[in-house]
């Protein structure tokens, strides 16, 4: 199992009032034996978003791509809104 992860936070990008962030994640799984004819799996994700209201609210847009023995290729998108009270 190999993993690379990164997170970058940017306070007031381009003079904006709120902080923004970008994160990336890559995972490579190497199997000892083949599963449905494949010996590895890969998962990638990329997120971008911003913090609002003194970092109490987080808006995030995420894109996911995976290749594994169970789903040849899978592409997903997710929008999330997290509010901390």
C-alpha cells in the first residue's frame, strides 16, 4: 500500500474575505494475488473549498477517480457543506 497526500491552505486568496484550501490524495494498492484478473488498485481524489464564518462552515467540492478489480473505472463527484456549531 502506497499513499501520497497533500493539503494547502491559502488565507485570503486574491483578496477574498475567506480562507481557501486544496487537497490531493493518491493511493496505490499492490495485491499479492490477482483479484478478477488484476493485481493492483488505484484511487485518486482532489478537493477544493473554503472556510466561512470564522471557520465554522466549510464548503468543499471533491472529485474522485478509482480503478480496481471490482469496478474497472469509477468517477465520482461530491459537494459537501459542513457546519460546526
